[in-house]
């Protein structure tokens, strides 16, 4: 028995209420935080409900008894009075429900009658006998229902009245105590006991205009909400006019409102736990002992972590996971896409066409490693391939263009943003703190990813050097689960991109090493057994500084010469000669911190020190909370990246220290300069304005927070505010620390590891120290774009080294595991004549693409069909340097916008004996005879439209052979629009004419279009020993591939 004298009635009441609701106290704070996050997260209504609901469902503590009541749908409480909430927010901020879809579909075009009638609209539609009722009285005293019969009739007519029809007013006394009014389909029934009215309650001091609008809306009768101001310009003026009557009416609904507000504010800000000990000390002491016993039991008990439940699917939302950033990756415009591909060098195009051709023609997955030193343009190849594959898979019949066919991933947020992709953890839903022990996805998350990736074909993993062997195995297992197959990587093709001559993965092994934990040594080495390599060698970043580029290539593999070291030493300058704004790179955090502190001390402008705000959450005592606070380490690597004390100054270089919004470029490592610091009167820093080096970073945030701008703020500055992150310390499993701090860190200096993947204009490097990581010199030096932007404190050349394991692996990748391209290289045989033919789908549109293609320009004769030509086109308009052109304009073609026309280009050095048009039956036939080193060669080019019948085509071919000398070496090529991969009557008829009767051979046996059909053919009477080729060349600008043959 715990009996005490009660000296403080308020404390007694507070104790009773808090005792029965103590489990909800933490939830209340959590829900407030969740509501704020949802409101500030630019989410739609459904997503807000989902966000708040998930917070509640996954954090609420519930007793067994309460769970039973909920499952059985038994009432948890009873009240003598009902309540009703009136949404007094401005009309533009209110949420409305839509009428049923069936009803909306029956509405006439242009109708706006799509919203259900809420309380406010029903009040506006009240009968005239209730004219004097204000909104508060109406909500408290009347229940509004729908007359089923009249409502059905109105729904059928599709013209339900929102305002009601006064002619239909009917008063029906259902009994002696109840009065019911009917207006149209609405029934207004008066209650015998009023409801308790609740509303938004705008603060009079902070938002006077909305407060006055709310008072007028609630306590003064009205019909049209837009007339609340009366004849005045503001709500305040109308409120002053009616203030007396408004206050009289309000008094009936608000009793001691100021005292209640103060009490609520007191509860929110004060900790009254100390009163428990005063009122019931024995009970409190017993509960403290129970809590300690539970903590001890929790430490001994090893339970599975709570599974996250997502209510999104229950709400009918086809949602991605809440922790997954949705990046908008629209394909780039056509002109930009063509320019991107045309600017690729020879090796880049070789890899580009290999991947594109494989994806178009083969059903098996492939695994390849695109490598090369820093600056060789790997990212450009990835961008070009992504857009090419996006276009191809979207065009395949039966494919949904909105499906995810290609996935771009990288380990870090910085690398992911660089390719406009996902982080690996977010893309595959790998918890960041889980480690590498594989744990399968829950059914809900698996269903979400399967719906998203069910048509996934290719994955790009950028900066593969950061991915270790354990992470690679994890990716394999996750993809197998998502794709529902035991095939390696779920049967999805993988393109790994990066350079192994980089720093070793953090807390993981080299990707090519065998796993060394559990059964890892017995498992297949995924990297060595699957991946082949293709290496780019031409450095694009420093292409204007070839001497430096060649030096980097040698240094990358530890093959630097004395001349290289001498050249680097010319960039070794005194510290005072190094620009202060140049990014300084060191090996250790100690040197980085010392330099950042020095640079901060030299700032002669506004400087502030911002301490973090740390709160301990969880069911622990205040004493334990204080102890936990005292144990927080100063190392930000152990506190989710947020610093305990952040020094900031105007003009200071800073980095973001965590991923804030990957889709907006606000990622860990994003660099900029502090331009302004917004502080309140109490000197608390509210906003730090940063101008990021890349103006695209923070673009979305700047657009959404324009209201923060003022006269001192430039529109390109991005507002950075505090973020909150939670982390645990030591052995306290029941408590977490919630730290609020600006996600910034000084960045005048960085470690080399942190800047891996960056491209910088000016860099100052200090490699001094005894212990030096392998490859760190190359990583540091290759960050700078040119030799002139490089400054060296201490090169420490004796420590330049390469990991022998990496060198051995690269040796294997360059030899026995080198990638063999599936696209042919045209031979350069002296004395041979190479012919390339393609359905180009508009010559003028793709002329630049042809001119930028070195493979095309290696041909002696270039032939293009379906050129979209007319007689108005001149030779000059379609000129290709080094070639003579012959144009065949068919007579049946339209003078404008014609899909027809053939163009034949012959190298200037070749002698042309004759060239003429032999069009017949609407079939384009061009005849060119040239002299080659081995004799005369006839080239016949044919284009047959699908509109030309096979009989007409057969007659045209017979006509052709009356004009040419069939005894001469001849090549007949073109687009025949007959798929010879299928046994059809058209195929047999064509072969009967050309092959059976005239003994020509057809040498193209693979698909020549993106639709796996062979419509482009080459027929010849030349012996096979004198021919080479008969294969296809991949194309990015046409759905027809080019075909080629070389005559020796």
C-alpha cells in the first residue's frame, strides 16, 4: 500500500493521467516529429498518411490486452459526448475527397463537380430556416446524411446540386423530439446533445489574419466563404466590426481557453516526472527496479530485430520503399544523345557498340569490367550506353517504357549522383548498418522491388573499386531473391565500371579476392569466374596536357620514370606560393583537421561555433541519459557524420558530411562556400547559406524554399538547415541519441580517400609520412584537371607503390580475361574494296552521325537506302568529304517528306564507269559500275517498299537482269523487306529468282534490324575465296544495322 497526503491537487491529477498514458508520452513526441517530417517532405496526402502511419505502427508499444481489443474490434473507450473537427485552414490548403470514379465518368465534359461534399459545403447548402446558424452551431447541433433514393437519382442524372434547391425544402417531424430538414439529397437532423467542436486554432499573436478569418468562419453566419471579408480588404477589418458578437458566440465554445493553452504549452516544455516520486515514491521505486531487471533481461536475450511494416500497399499505393530515393532519369534529348555518341573516341565506341549489339541480339547475360585510368571517359560511355539501351528497350514491342530496364548504381552518394543513379544500399534495400551477413528481404519489401525490377536487364555499377568481394556476393544474393531465380546475379547483366589502381575498399576485401569467412573459401569467385575486361586508354580529362596524361598512365601502375618525378618536382612550391583556395589533400585526418583549423582562424569575417543538440531517446532514467551524453565520442565518424561542434565562417569552404537528398545532389562530399549565416536574436544559427561549386546541386531545394530569400541572399545560394540523425553508444540497446546539427564539415583540406572520384581544378598535395597506402599518389595526382593546377608540398616519391595483387589481377584481365567484342572490325586489306549498306532512315538527319563514324568512313563504297530524299535535295546538302555521291530520286516519290531515295558514295580515288537509275514498278534500283585493283565490279542497290507486291518486285528483278551483264562480278545489296530468317512464300520466291535461276549466293544470315528480322541482304556471284565479311555493324541512330562485304 502506497499512501501519501496530497498537498498539490494538480500534481495528483497529472500523476493519474500520466500514469495511465505514460506509454503514449514518447509516441506523442514521435508523432509530432513524423508529422513535421511529412509536412516538410513535399509529399502528397497519401504519402503523408503512409509516412505518419508507418512511424506509428513500427514504434507503438501495445499490451496483449489492447491487441485483443483491437483485433476483435471492441471499443477501447466510451465517451458521453461526440466531437467534430472543422478544418478552418484556408481553402487552398484543405484536402478534399473525390466522388466515385463511376460517377465522375458519367459527368459531361468540362464539369468540375468531382468533389464530395464536406462539412463546410454542407453548411453552405443548409436550408433557409437555418440561415442564422453559424458554422460552429451547425457542426455541433446537426448531423447531415444522404437521402438514398434522391441521391441515386442525382447520381444517375449526373447533376447533384451542391448548393441545394430551396424549392425542394421539406420539413418532416419524425417524432416529437427530432426535426429533420431535407434539401435535395441531403437530410439535416438536429441532435438532442451538441458535439464538442474542435478546429485549427490559429495563434492570434503569430498569425492574426488567419485568426480573424477563422473567427468569422466559425462564429458568424455566411453562405459563400469568399464573402467573409464583407466589404473590407482584410479579415481583420471585418473582425473588428463584428468583434463583440463574435466573442459572445465564441464564449459558448471556448471555456478558459487561455489557461488550457498555457497548460498544454507547459506539458510540452516541462518534465514533470519528478512529481511522481513526491506523490507515490514506493511505486516509482518498484518501477525503477522493474525497468533495470528488464534492461538486464534484454541484454541476455537475443531477439530478431523488429520487421518494418509498410502500410502503403494496404492503402493501395504503388509505392517504392520509403528509404529509397526516386531519381528522375529522363532520357536526354535526341540531339544531345547523338552528340554524346559522336564524341566518343574509337575505343569508347568499340565498347559502346559491343554492349548495344549484345543486348539487341543475345538472350544470355554478360558480365564485363570497363576500366581505365582517371579521365579516360568511362562516365561518358556509361551515359551514352544508358541512353542507347533506354531507347532500345522502350521500343521493343510488348515492353512497358515505364519499366526499369537499366539500373545505375554506385556505392557512395557522390558516385551515384555523378551518374544520376542510386546508391547500392538504396537500390537493393541493403541496410547501411547491417554489415555483409545476408538477410533476405521481408515479403512486403520483396514485393515492392519485384514490381519495380521485374523487367530489369542491365545493371551498371560505377566506381567498382570501392565495392569489395563481400558486397559483390551480397549483390548477387539480393538479385537472385528479387528476380526469383538461382542464376548468378539473378540473370541480370552487370557492367562494372572503374579502376582497380585505386584505394582498397573500406572494411571489405579486394573484389577479386576469394571470400575468407564462413564457407567463403569454398564458394565460386564471382569476379574471376564471370568478368572480362575492356580497358580505355586515351585520357580525355587532360587531353590538352599530353605530357601530364602520359605521366599519370605510368604512375598508375608504378612505372614512373626519373623524368616523370623531375617533372612533378617542378610543381613543388613553397607553402606561401600555394593559393589558399586550392583544395589541400593529406593522408591523415590529423593533418586535415590542423589545416582546416588554421584556415578558419585566418578568416576575418563573421564566425560562429555551432554545438550539436543531443537528446537521448528511449525508456531509460535521467541518470542513465546523462551518462550516455557524457560518453558521446568527438569523432564524427561514430556519430553518423554530424559534428559535436561545428566552426563556420563566411567564405569558408565546406562539404556536406551526409547524404541529405541524393536526387538533388545534396550528397556526402558536395563542396561549396559559406556565403551567409542566418541567426535569430538569441544568436542561434538557423540557416547556413552555401554556394555549391556545381550550380545544379540544391536546385530542387532552392525552388521549394524561395520564401527564405531576402535582400542579402543571392538566388544561387542553397539554404542548409539542421538535420537529425540517430545512433547508439556502447551497450545501451534501449536508448538512442538523437543529434541535430548542420550536415557540414570544413573542407579547405580533405583526405585523399575522401576526394576519390572528384575532379578538381586546383589541388595542393602533401604525401609526407612513413606509412603510405598503395595507389594513393595516383589517386591524389589524378584529381587535378591539368598540370598548371597542381601544387605539391611533399611528393614523398620513395613511397609511390602499387599493390602487387592488383597488378597481378590487371595482368590477367588484360590477357586471358580480356573481353572479345561481338561486333566485327573491318579489315584493312590492301587491294580490297569494302562496301557498306544501311537503311539510314533519313540521310540528312543522320549525316553527322555517319561523318563521325570511323568505321563507316573506312569503306570504299557507302550505300544508304530510305534516305527521305526528293529532287529538291542537292549533292552539296548530303556531301561527305572524300566521296563522290550519286542520288536516285524515284519518280513515284512525293516531292516533300518522301521516305524514298537512295544515295551511293564512292571514294574519290575510285574510277566510276557508269551509274544510273533503273527504277521499275515503284522499286528503286541503282546501278553503279566501278574499276577496282582486281577488275570491274558491278554494284546493284535495291530498295523495295512494303507497299510493293511480291509479284511486282519479281517483275522488277527480271527487268533488271535484262540491263546488266550477269557474267561480270556483281554485288546486289539493299533493303528487300523480305525476312529471310523465316520460311515464307516471299522468301522462297525471292531466292528462286536470284539464287536458283541466276546462281547468286546470299551471304547475310543474321538479323539486320532491332526486331530480329533480316530484311537487308547481299547477293553475289563472286567466289567465296575472294570475299570477306557478310556480317552486320551495329547502329545507334537507325533500327537497321549496316551490312558489309569486302571484295579482294
